[in-house]
C-alpha cells in the first residue's frame, strides 16, 4: 500500500493569513449629522451642548469612525471636538467611514509584523477569511512582502494565483 504524502506540507510554502491581524472589537459610526440643526447647519452652542450631554461611555473600547452623512459644511474643529470626547473611551478614532476605519486598523497591525521572517520565502496570501478583510489590506501586505519574498501567491495552497516571482 502506497503511503499518502502531503505535498503541500512539504512544498515549503508559507501561508500568510490576514485574518490573524484583524483587531477584535466592535466598530461603530459617529454621524455628526445627528447633532446639527435640521441635520445640515452647525450651531456651535447647540452642538457643544449636545456633545456635552451625550453618554460617551457607550463608546468604551470600541473602534469609532467619525463622519457626516449629509452635505453639511462641517468645520474641522467640530470633528476635533468629537474626538476630544471620544478619546477617553474609544480604542481608536478615525475620520471617515467603516472602510477607512478597517484600512487604518489593518495598516497599523501590518506595520508591526517582522517581514524579515518572510525573506526569500514562497508566500501565499490566504484569500478566504471569516472576518471582513478590506482589499486595502491585501494591497498593503503585497507592498510589504514583494520586495523580500522569492514568490508571492494568492489563494489556498491547493489553488493559488501567482502574483510575483523573483527572477
């Protein structure tokens, strides 16, 4: 009887799973629109009063994206004021939508990896995940790894899409 050989395990391929760099925690939006007069005009006194009376503990340990969903002209200081209230509670505050938030969270996580571990290796960037991984994270890891790896692929070991091979 022939022995079954796991050729994938013996191939020397390293799988890089972006899912491993997903920061755990709730992501929420803070829409400045909700604190504007008729959802379009910022009245400074009313805005400040509304923020002062808000229960900011609802944002404790959460990742928060601050934005305005209407076409209102919101001065920069208003977003900054929101950030001053969020800062003691939120894990991370960004300006933008949830996509922007995910991009920043992944970029921060990926900036901390030791890419030298992948020097001269054959690397597969895993394609499927159980958590939302933005396309920007795939672009960023490609940017980080391409200069140092022997080859770079996307997918699973049994079915990869070649992206780069050093000559």
